């Protein structure tokens, strides 16, 4: 009996932890193979590859990003392999499975909830040719052609589930994100999340977890992304992981989703000791509206979040990613402006703006009529409007989110946008809202953009709204471009002056001892110089402006050093540069 477990990932760089768990748990029953695709693969190409294997049974992991394409694929498979047995599992089929079963007659079995034990029993019975009575969390047609269904179950002892990775997996996943978990479940009951449908948190034993982390470190994995719903739910568990990671000598990055207000001083002290890049943290704030938070059964201690996030950012060793959700109950446009500004003021490395999805089985989906939700009937069930936000407002926020991704989350325009935000009285949302209106007016939301064009649009926005500040913005845009793109992207309109001051630049590199500014500097070739360094003369004291926000006219030469991970800069003294122009 040949079994394939498969799924369609959202991106090529993603991988599936679920089907790897299932394979390891069930491999003693029969031959089990996994095949992964992405939703960007052609459906006929996927069909062809699956047909070539000619499995007896195929299992699909179903999620909001792949359910529509998966069901089309299931129907095609039944046409070309009519005797195949098709099993579906995952969150998209775990809630109201009877209705889904009726709507998709090509499916033979649906597994609800955590599938390891159920799939093991199902494959065993199929192999032996036995009936399916008493298998938990399974939906199917019995011999009387009646739908039989039972409630989802969880694996009580997680250590009974084998570790899902082997040496050969790491080779195959070289260019992909590797997912891992040290716990299942969530201590909270946020009504927009599927974790609210199950109670309690279960943990893998800590000795096992640390041993498995050693496996990833030994293989020099680029990133391990924990899928624990709240990594810091139990201090006695997660502190041992953090203490383990802080002393490792490796390049592997570990990503955790945490509740920032659960961190205490002891945890912060450990985080401060983390090597640069060892850990990155994702923090779901979602909203700062207390009425909204009460409606979704979520408690945020905002003062503690501010304190802890501010302190972690001060360590300068951990990437921080904060989240907001648009479309929550009682969050109107004005309220979202406050939530946005509250979180933006913390200056996280990334601020992800998401849009509420009415997930099957979530509390907010069950109570959707209470808040007048209008949403997509098909996956991903994204909200279009509700009693608090019109579709026009939601649509505008979609455009704002795309702009914010390009101008803030890209990390390219931090100083330029801060300059423009200051002109809006320091209100970040009002700036991005105005930029969105400018974007819409010019139809920029309808076309793709190069990085160079983004510099131009920001300048032209300033030229239209604040013409007297446009020349200053040019200097700041140059500064941002050099910090972000190592002189690789230089929009022409920014008046780069390297050649204009060629004599002074040559004097600095060849005659006047650049070694005063750079350790172990030795002139080799001009090509090598241009690859590693850049000198730009600014019309303002750009370095002082970054610190004090005071504008001082100057002809200030600044040396940029393009290291592997970060770009640094320093002012060149007047006597060491301008003598070359004499």
C-alpha cells in the first residue's frame, strides 16, 4: 500500500511540518512518501507528478491559502486515478466536516484536528481491509452510505510523536524555512484565532526539545521558525530554551511568537545576552482599543508591552516584528489610527498590518452577525466591511498597507519618512494616509514599482505637499539609499556628486591616509574601493540632523563603509578631504 502525503504551501520558501509529523508517525504501517508543492505551481504539473507515483492513498493538508486549489486537484485526481483513496485534514476541513464532505464527493475521509493518531489507525484499517468504527476524529461514509463523524482529538502525550526531520530533509530544505514546535495549544482565547477552539497547552519534554535544537544547530540551519502559538506561555519551559540558545556558537536564527507583556526582568536579562541575530520575536498587539480587545477576549497590558519592547529594542541584538489586525470589532478608522500610531511609536523593525479573516471554527466567525461582517465566502474569508468600517475604508487601508510595506518594512526609507512624518505633526498614520491618497490619485496602486521609483514618488509627494522642503528631502533620501542599498541603487534625480568632487575623493584615498578612518586600509584598485566604500558630499550636516533634527547648511563629506551585514558611516574631516580640491 503506497501512501503520499502532500500539501500546497503558500510560497516556495515554505515547508510543511504537519505532513512530516504524519509520515514519521505512520511509517511503520506502510510505505509513506511526502511531496510538497506551492500554490504557484501549475495544477496540471502537480497532477502529473502525483499521477506518476500512482499511489493507493493520498492525503492532503488543507489550509485557507490552498483549499480552493486543493479541491480542484482532488477532483482531477479522481478522474485520472478513479480507484485512489483521498484523505483530507487540516483546519479548513476540521470544522463542520459533514457539510464539506457533502460538497466534495471526491474525498473519501476527513480527519479533524491533530491527525497523527487518527491517520495511523485509518491507514492500519485500510491496509487490513477492516471497517472504520471507533476511529476518533474521522468523517466518512459507512456501509449504509451514511456520514459518520466524531469530534476532533488532540495528542495528549506529544513525546509519542517522532521528531519529523532527518539529515536528508535538511539537505532538501536548504532554501526553505524550517518549522518546529515545542508546544501545542494556547493559554489565551482570542476570538479571531483557531487556537480558541482548543483548551490548554501541551509541551514536548524539554530534554527532547533541546536535543532537537542541537540537530538544527549541527546542520547550520539558517532559520528555525517555532509555530508555538505563544512561545512564552510557561516560563519553566521556555526559559530553558532561551538559556540554551544564549550559549550556543552557531549562525542559526530562531523565530518565536510571544506575548510581550508576559516577559519579566529575568527573561529580559537573558534576551539582552543573546548574540546578534540569534533570536527574532513576533508580538501580536492586534489593537490598543480596550473595547475591541474585550470583544475578542484578549488582554493587553499596554504599559508593560511598551516597557518590554522598548528595552528589547535597546539591546540592538533582536529583530522585533509587531502585528496589527484591521477589521476587529469596534475598531473604526479613527480607532485604528490610534492603534497604528501607538505601535508605530515603538519603532519596531517590522510592523505587519493584517486583515481579519473569519476562520472556520473561530469565535468571531460564529458571532459575525453581531458586528455586521461582510466577508469573502471563499478562502481566505477576508473581511470586506463591518459595522465600524466601510468597504471604501478597508480598501484604502489595503493600499496603505502595501505602501507601508514598501516604505517602512523594507527598511529603506526610515529617515526620509520620519522627516515627512514630522511635517505632519508627528502623526505617522496621517502621513501614510496622505501618501495613500496621493498614490490613489496617480493610480500608483495599479502598477508595480521599482525601488528607484519609490524614491522618486516620495520626493514628488514632498514637492507637491511641502515644496520648500523638497531639497532637504533629497539629501535625506540619498542618505537612506546609501544606508540601505550600498550605493547599488542611485536614483538620478538625487544629484550624486562623487564625480563632481573626484579630485578630493582621489586625494583622500591615495594621498591623505584613509587608514585614519578605516582599520587596516590599504589602497588596492578603484574597483575594490567602489565595492566597499562610497563618499558623498551632503548639502546639509546630515549626521547632526539624524541626531538633533536641526538643519544646518554645509558641504559635508561622509564616508560609507559597506560591511557584509551593516553599513556604517562617518564624517571626513575638512582638512582630510577638501585639500584635494585646491
